[in-house]
């Protein structure tokens, strides 16, 4: 039998430029690797040959059993604040960076396996992942990508043929994922905690070259780097809140320097708008609640800033602190600007007025405590822009307040250049019909774990085009039925 060689072309800068930042490693051999999902579209963007990779040979590669030619598999070192407490050593305990590939436009991506076995960073863990969480991350990442929020993406999901022990016995699986990089706030913390400032500088230079090359010649490039990372985090978290996404574990090891959503664990989208929404079973105090995410992003950026102080000014630490503090203090204003700009579009405004922020704040105060479905509200608002208010009003227990808000909104629309048709059209381009509804995700994962991938594939297809309402998909539009109960997700990684 002839085997077509997969055409990965690796160009591994992390392995070659950052010796001492990782341990060269290899995956464990899986007993019977099998591809469950393969992302043809992403493969094609990356210039990979699906016909060669969506095969037994691809399964062996994506399970970690066989390293493709040109890969430099390694486990990355990182530290991190988890729920506020610092762990000096985390690192890739069950992940393996295979290497970097360039997409068709020359953009560099990491190709990483998650669940490929123990590494020197595994501590007490088994280095494995279960099928449920692997499929969950695949689905959430693809949904997020389609919602236009920066994210890592899934290239393939593979079952390993091995049983693994969690709260019960589960099927072992590996996720092959693609990210702009896996540099985290926690990567900087790892070396800063050891006072290895040369390494922090080397890492910062690498991160700047890879993600913020425009800063290379800046006189204060490390401060500019902090500003740039802050801006991307502000945009990311604004994007999350605009679709009602709760990441669930915004530990500093789960904050990507690139500004992408990374490490989908116990995450979920809200049905009803509720800033206090928490889904993770371990987040008992609501540290990572929906509405707390901007404050936590700022807290995480403060941890990054601390690692950069000796680079910002090696001789005058007070001066460095002053400069960095200004950046951190500016985060909320930056966040609010990005949030307000996004919200303007969601409520159908094409022009700017200073009072828009207050109009938007009022809206969220009206929604809070009324169990209003976040996604349906904005989608139905496009109907209200065409003069049909019924669907919006029906979402409120007490429609009195929203009626006054709609009146204020209409006054504002009179001073906006778009006509109603243009406005409704523009709103429908940014307000999704379909999001990963928790009851749909659970249903799909349960079926998949029992061997029926059909509901999962259907959901994945629905979510790949979230802004286009399609006939026959009404069942994917609404919130969970009442008997679905309070939703909890588990770190059951
Ligand atoms: P995560 O919850 O995926 O963000 O992981 C947090 C840390 O725990 C990282 O250092 C992971 O590598 C490690 N980890 C999570 N699950 C496992 C596992 N099953 N085996 C080894 N390490 C793990
Ligand atoms: Mg993580």
C-alpha cells in the first residue's frame, strides 16, 4: 500500500530560538488512534492536504504516536496564577507542541496536541484528555471563530483507543489545535519568578517579533508591548461579553499573549443575561463570572506587567512601576471604548454620540434581573428597528421599562444616517441567531460519548454560520427548556 506523505512544512522558531524554555519530548503511543473529526476548511487554510491527513496516518500523527517529519515536539514551561494563587510550575502537562506552520497568507501558527500523554510537567496528572472535553473545545473554538472572536481552533480530534479514568471511565482522546502561539502570561511568570530576567527579555523579544513586529524599533518597546497585549485582551473580553461567553478559568496560564481565546475548559454561553453567571463547578465565589471578566483581565495584565518591570527600566524600578501602572489603569477606559463601539453596532448605530454609552448602560440595567435571553434580544432588536417590537417585548417579564428604553433608542436612531432596512441588515451581521446553547452542547456531547456523532456534527454545522437564519433550525435558536436545570460545567479534563 502506498502512503501519501502529509505535506506539513514546519518552521519551528520556538524550538530553535528559545532553548531552555521547554523540554523536547514525544507523545505516548496510542493503542488504536482513530480520527473522529477533521477540519477540512482549516486544513485548507493551512495549506495541508486533507486527503493525506484525514487517514490512519493522520490519526497516528494527531494522537501523538508518530511525529511527522520536520516536527520538533516539545512541552512548554509556564507558571500561572490559578484562582489568584501562584503556582511556580505548571507547563504542558498533557500537551505537546509539534511545531509551527505557515498558512496560505504566511501567518504563523502553532500546531499543538492536547492529551498526548505525560510530560515532565505532568505533576500528578495522567497527561491524557477525555473525548467529551476534547469535543467541547473543538466545538467552542469553531463557534467562537465563526462569531468573529479571536480564538485557537481545532484541526482534528482523535480517539486513542485507550480508556482513561476520570469520575468514571472515559474514552481517551487528543485534540490537535492551532493557535497564533501558545505564549501565555504564565510563560513570562515562569521566568520572572526565577528572576531569570535575560530569559524574560528573550521571551518578550520573541513575542514582539511574532505578534507585534511593529513595535520592534520602539524606544520603549517593552512598555509598548504591555500596551499592545492590554489592547488585545480588552478587545477579546469585549468580544466575549458581546456574545455572552463565560471563559470560566481566566487563570494567567490561560491568557494568550496573542489575544486569542485559549484553553476552553468549563466555559459556557449565557442564555439569560446575568453578569453574575458562573458555570464552572469550581468557581464557587464567582471570580470568573460573566461581568467580572474585564476586571480579571486587568488583574491578569497586572501580573504580566510585573514580569516586564525590569525590562521597562532596569535602573529605576519606581519609574518602571509608574509607567506600567498608567497602562494598567488605562485598561478599563480602553475596554469601555471597545465595548461601546461594539455595542453601538449591535444596537444598530452607525454614528457616534457621547451619550451612547449611557443608552447602552441603561439597556443592560433593564435586562438584568428580567431573565432576558441575551442572544435573542439583540437578534429581535433588528425586527424592532423595522418597527416590529412584539418579539423584543415578549422577552421581558415586565415590558414597561424596555418600552421606555425603545423610545429613547428610536429618538437616537432619528439622528443616525442608516435607513431601517440597512440598519436591520447591519445588525443581523453582528448579532448571531445561533450560539452554542448549553442544552444543545450537552445533548451533542452525550450522544457523541455514546458513539453517535450525528447530533454533534449537526450542531457544529449550525454554529459554523451563526449569523444566517436558516429554515428548519428553529430548535437551535432558543434557550434551554426550564427542565434543563442550573447548568454546571466541570474541569473534567
Ligand atoms: P488547564 O486546566 O488545561 O488549563 O491546565 C492547567 C494545568 O494542569 C496545566 O499545566 C496542564 O498541563 C495541567 N493538566 C491538566 N490536566 C492534566 C492531566 N490530565 N495530566 C497532566 N497535567 C494536566
Ligand atoms: Mg490551561
